[in-house]
């Protein structure tokens, strides 16, 4: 019992630190990689190779002037950034980082892990809608409305692709899904679901090529046009953490999580497993930036077209085929 | 089990504390010298005309309704997916479970097909209908080849 308490406290502490440093690091990596893709230098003034840039940003955000425009709804305006950031942080608690002494190395090993991440993660949209509406600015309003329709449309496909994964794994517990992927990752069993998840995770985090909520050329800053300083930073913290969580989901549910190729999960040392999980997460984080500077932005009706008429039927068909294959394989179906 | 939910609660509190502390520290040390011009809404430097809180055509009202139907459906599909493998392997009722799932999703698919055919999935329904009508008219007048492929895009003049 004693050890459990210490371990839980340590996991909490390390988990929170890891989440924050991943999000902060991502803000630097995004600019560095963008610069690399565009043959620029990127931030390189603060610290060696600009490594202390996130620190400098934090200090700058804290010292920025308090800014509440006259026309806003003050309560909702001030609350919205917190609503955007906190649910994103909460979802990180269910991302598994491997196994230590046979126990899952995760902040909260709950048996409805996947459902929890999806349910709490979708709360973050309220921050964007409320922020956009309460700003009393036409651009913000448009950004918020776009975000609501977009995230609603893509959420169905996102969840349906995960339902197929759950049908194969037979569990909603993330650590059990990871354990079931020993030697055969879900990406090989569910390639279509993986593809759907890949597309929808960009839409759900409001990232390029689906970043209509902020869409600079059309909407100035979209839902955060009226935000500055720390509140603005909280919106971005929420977005970056959501990206980390989505990459973590991708790594854990489709790419074996802590599973190192050619090694049994049980034989893998815990640090190697955690490193593998971190590496896979990092890859998908880099993919976010890579895609941002590679693909042009969609048009809004094209986005809706893709979500409702391509991804939704595709994910339903994938689920049906998964069910049929499970039926054909009979008792040996899934990972059994 | 409940221990893990307590962990989530602690994590939530830590997150809220992080947000709160940052805001408080900021409010203590940041300057506050906003001018009246600075507190105007920013709309690209143009003088602001009217409020942004007016009646606005959300357009996606129908789709929001469809979303709710599907969201509820998915809530029922989660337990179904979880026990599906076991239903095949142990209980021997896999076929029934699968058929039931198909039936359930199939009924909702009919709804999706209805919305699709009715044109509610079009971003600009009115323009799209007008566009198709005009196209049909042009086809009947022989200005367009009869078998031209309908595109999902709007004509240039419809959007402007």
C-alpha cells in the first residue's frame, strides 16, 4: 500500500511535468521545424540553439498587459481559456507509458480509458466556442462557429474508428489495448481505422490543414483575436496538449504503445518501453508540423464534404467489415 | 479502481491550480495601462460597425441534429464493441450480436442517406440547389453536354 501511494504520487508528478515539457517543447520544435522546412533559422537567440525560447515566451506572456476589451462578456471571456486548457490536461492522465513490475505505468489506469479521453477531450471545444462568442468580434464569432461545426462533424468518424479498434482488442482500458498489441500492432489489423484517425486527429485539434477556427488569412486570429498575454497562452497550451494527447492515442492504440519491435512487452525494460512510447508520440507530433507546411488549407465546404460523405461512411464500413471478420475468425478472432 | 479516479481528480486540481497561479502571478506583475482605443474590438483597424451578438445563420443546424443521433448511437456501440469478441469466443451468441449491431447502425444509416439526398449536408444548400437547377436548365437547352459530372463545388459566381 505504501509503495502504491509513493508510486502514484511520483507518476502524477512526472506525468504533469512531462505533459508541460512536451507542450512547451512542442512550441519550440514547431517553430524550429517550420524554419527548417522554409530554410530559415527560427528562434536562435535565447540560449543555445534557442532552447530556452519557451521559457522566454512564458516570461513574456506573464508580463503582457491585461487586456479585456470593453464590449466583451467579461465572465465568459475570462473563463474560456481555462475551459480550453484544463480538459486537454485532464485527458493526458489516461495515456499509458508502458508497464513497470507488471503494473501499467499510467497516471490513471481506468477501465474506460478510451471513452474517458474522448469524452473529456471533446469538452475543450466549449472553450473555443465560448471564447469566440464572448469576444463580441465578428471574426471570433465566425471562428467559434466554424470550430463547433467542424469538431462535431469529425468527432463521429474519430470515435467510430476507435470503436473498431476496441472490437478487435476487446477492452476499453488503454493499457490492456497496448498489452493486446504485443507483436501485432493495431495499425496492421486496422489500417483503415488508423487512416481515419490520422485525418480526424488534425481536425479535432484544429490544426492545419483543418485550422478553420483561426485561419489567419480570413479571420485574423479566429476565436482568439481578442485574446492577449496569459489567456492567449492558455489557448495555445490547450491546443498543444491536445496534440500531445492525440499523438499519444495514436501511438498507444495503433502503434503498440510501449511495444518495441521483436521484443515481448513482458521482457522489455520499463524505461525502454516508455522511451518507445515517447518516440512514437514524438513522431506524430512532428507529423503535425510536417503536414502544416506541406498541405494547403481546405475550403470549408470541402472539409464538411470530406467529414460527412467520405470519412463517416468509410468508418462505418470499416466497423462492419471488422465485425464480419471477427465473425469469420470465430473464437480465434481479434488478438486472442 | 476508485484510486485511479482520485488520481484524475488530483490531476484536474493540478491543472486548475496551474492555470489559476499563472493568472494570479500575471495580474500582480503585469502593467495595466490600456487606452480607450486599445479596448475597442479588433477588426483589422476598421471602425467597428455594430455588435457581433446578432442573429446568425448557423447553417449547420440539421447536421448538429444528425451529429447528436450518431453520438448517441456511438455511446451504445462502445459496450457492443467491447463484448463482441467475447460473444463470439465464449457465449456463442456472436452472430446475433453482430446482426443486432448491423440492424442498429443500418437504421441510422437510412437517416444519413435521407439527409444526404435532401441536400442538408451541403454547406450552402440554397446555392447548391439553384446551381443544380440552372445546370439542368442549361442541359435541356443543349448548352451543356448531358452527361457532365456533378461536382461538389459551387460555381464561382454563386459564392461571390
